[in-house]
C-alpha cells in the first residue's frame, strides 16, 4: 500500500472519535431544540420524529389520543424515524380507521384489536343485508340470503373490480357510501372517513390543524346515514318526508326533534324537505341513539349476520320487563369492553363507578346496560300530582348520556291490555308504533353511457344508476308475521321497477351490447320487517288494526261482511278505486289483477301479491285475517281491553249466533 494511503487511513482512524463526538453533539443540540418546542422525540424506545414538522397538529389532538402517549405513527403509520418528508410519508395512512388498515392502527395490540375485529364483520361494515335484499329486488334470487362472492365479505380485492350482477353494481354506486368498508378520499369532517372514523370523527366545524375525535358518539353522526331508506333517524326525532295521508295527520309536539323552524318545515343538507310529525316517546324524553343501542348491537359481536334485526341485541322488554330489566349478572374482570364503557361513563359523570363483579342490568342476549340502574327511594318526578308515587322503595331509572339526568323506566303492567287473549304473538312495536314512512312506485334505471363513483374500487366506472323516487306517504305500518311466528310492523319495500339497461360486452370495452331477455325491466312488490322508531306510550286503537285493511295487508279499501254458510265466504274486500298518489316520473305503478289495490300484500283467499324481504316472513293468513276482522265488528261498542266478551271471544260469538245477546247491534247473526 502506498505511503500516502497509509497516512490517510491512520489519520481517518485517529479523527473518527472526534467526528463521532461532534456528530453526537450536533444531534443532541437538535434534540434539545426539538424538545424545547414540546416535541416528544422518542416513544416506547423508538424515534418519533413526525412531531418535528407537525407540532400544530399534535397540539390539537384530544387527551385520550395525546401525541405524548401515541405519537403520530400509531395512527398514521409511515416512517417515524426519518426527518425526510418523502421517507417519513412512505406507507402513510391519511385516514386512520379505514378498515383496510385498521388492524395496524386502531386495532393494533394495546389499542382496540377486539373492537376492530368485531366491526369488520358487522353489518355496518359489510352491508350484507342491503345486498341480499337488493338481489331480491332485482329478481336475481327469490330469498334474500347473503352471497359469499359479493363484496359483503371483503373490502377491496382485484376480483371485485368489475361487478357482474346489476344488483351489486347498483349497491356499490348508490348504497355503499355510508357503510364502513367504503374508503373515502377526504379527511374532512364533513365527509367522515370510512371505518372507525365514520363514527368517531367529531362532526361540526374544526380548525385546519387536526380533525377532532370523540369517544361518545352523538346522534347527529347516526342521522347522517340513517335518514335514508327506512328513515328511522327522521322518524325518531319527529320529521316526515312527503305528505301525510288523510286520516293520519301527524301531531306536532313542541320541543320534539331537533332543528325545527317556526313553520314546522326544514330542508336537509341533501336538499330534501321534511315536515314536523309526532316524535318517538324516547326522543321526547331527551334520549339519544346510544341510550338504547349498545356497542355490540352496532359494532357486532364477531358473527356474520345477514339482517340487522339479527345483530341488534336490545329489545323493549330488556328495560320495560314486568319487574324491570330482563336479567342481572356481574361484570367479570375479563369483560374488557364492558369495563372500558363503564370507565367512559364514569369519567363523564353519567354513572357511579362500576368495578368488576358488580351486578348490572343486561339484555336477554347478555349485553350490559350500564346506564340502567335501580335507585332506592321515590321514582323521579314522583309527587302528589304525578300519580306515580314511590315504587316500593325504589325504581329503575336510565341515566341519559347527554347530561346524566335520570329518567324513569316504567315496567310493562300486567293489565288487560297486555294480557288480552289473542295478543300473545304481538310484538311491542305492533301496538306502540305510531306511523312510518312508506314509498311507492320508485323507478331505478341504469344509464350505460354515464359514469359514476364506485364506493368499493374508489374510482369512477362505466354505468350510472338513476333513481327517481315515487310518492312518499306516512301512515300506520302494515302487520305481518315474522319467521318466529310473532306479529309486527312491516313496510312496503316499494312497489318498484328496475331497468338494468344493456350490460357491457365482456372484454370489448365500455360500449354496451344490445339488450337481451336478461336486461328486461323487473317490477316487484316487497314488504320488509321494520321498527319505524315512532314508539308512543299510548298504543294504537283497536280499530286501527281490526278495521283497517291497509294495516292488515289487504291494501287501501274496505272489508264488507255478508251472510254465508262458510266463514271463508263471509268477508269481501273492496279496493279503494282511487289511483296511487302522483309520482315524479311518468312510469305508472304496474297494473295488477282486477280488484287488487296498488299497495296490497295479500288477499282474503291467501293469494300472495308481494314477497317479504326475510326468509320465512309472510303476510297474515286467511284464518288470521278472518279472526281479526270478526273482532273488528265489536270494537265500536266494546272499546275496553277488559270487556268480558274478549276473554273468550269464540264463546261470545257463539252466544250471538244462538240469539243470547239481544242488546247486540250486529245487523245479522252470522
């Protein structure tokens, strides 16, 4: 080796310690400067240099997601060890909470892994129920069952780039926007990102530093999605879309709902006009969505349910049982979800501390109802004029999330109204639901030449779906039979027509091929089980069920009784000759058989005019209709539930036929 090289090598080796000392001093000086600016430079033993540039954003984070505890990379990923912008932003997640990356952010070990796992299989994320019913409405299947090959079991994969069924394409472009598996492009609060951010990103105005997060989800987040389709968010707060039908004008209740204008009419952000109606009794009591709906019912329990009523784990009797809540059991130390919610409610001073092994009220399915407590002493609001008085030394109360105020939870009385023979199969909603939104004659068509945003792929693709709404009315819901035999409210899933249009030719570009038999317009009538969220303390009148053919599924019209030997021939239904309400499009509601109304579900002979959107659900049978109509003959005179004729109604009819009821005003004995 030449001498000059040996000297250079020895000189470099000799100078290395000095260079290292200088580099260490400079690095320490830089770290000192960053620390003086309030930047946490290391987190859990690893460098966290994001805050060197994003100090303003870090200061805007809430205390429960403080950058001192979590840093930035815990949520946004990226490369926190680099001060170079391009390197630091490699692998960056701009929208934390998106379900495609949530297992690395919100669901990482030490954060919320169990919650993320539950959400990814929930109906709010997958929309399995919407897809199943959509396929039924498009005529692709007879029963609304979930299909594993659709995007209801995945977020995005290459196999889902192009839907091969009209029902899936329609749902992806018009229905999937709200569902949590959809990835949004904007991080602004107004367009709430998909996944966890859809609920836990605080709505309303915010500065440009960092969108605010919230632990307690507020009802305005829920209404952003649930004001469409069944419109339960509108109904709950006392707003109706469309014009009320004669005979069921909504009753205005001062103070019910939110955002009421002096005229009782307001315009929603999406341009729809709504009018004031009677709000749900729980809304009038100041209760929000999360006062009833539980974390498990909303975010799922890990099971892949097909329809929402299977995932919802709360029922009326869970709070309003005969003697109080459905069940009581202690909180176990390994029940992290319940303990976490208990700590949150305690921190907000809504409930008192709830340690492990404390007995708490639970739903029939076992979900803890932490805000439902037994309070000794007089019931809230009890007094000489209230008529309530002390409830045997105490009462069950619900502490509202909005302010922690206690509201009395009344048990279901064991009176004639709730023990009437023949009413054993009725759900609570069958009698206590006041009104519901009902849509008829909607028209959906596909414009093959247009383009529209696909919520699954996150891009504009060929084919544009155009929905033209039909007339919207509000009325008492129709009664139908669930799969378990119970009778509850059903809503018309719209007598609708779907025009899928010509489909693209495989492998031949965007130009559509000519129409064939598979592209014909599909017209159908569907009825869906629903809870309209318009519960009232006072039940529906007897006549509103026993004398209302619309409520019985026969459609608008009247039932006439005539003498006949066979009971099947004693009743005749006469449809209302009036046409359906005018729609906003020229497509008429399809002409059905003679004598069948446009809103009918069944006939007195048992002919099915529409299908149910749940397997096993059906309209009332001829025998059930006959018994209901027979009772309807008596309700004008015998208006009380405790009337003796209802104890054994069959025997009462036999007495009438035998001429042993001379004061009866029935026109004939048959």
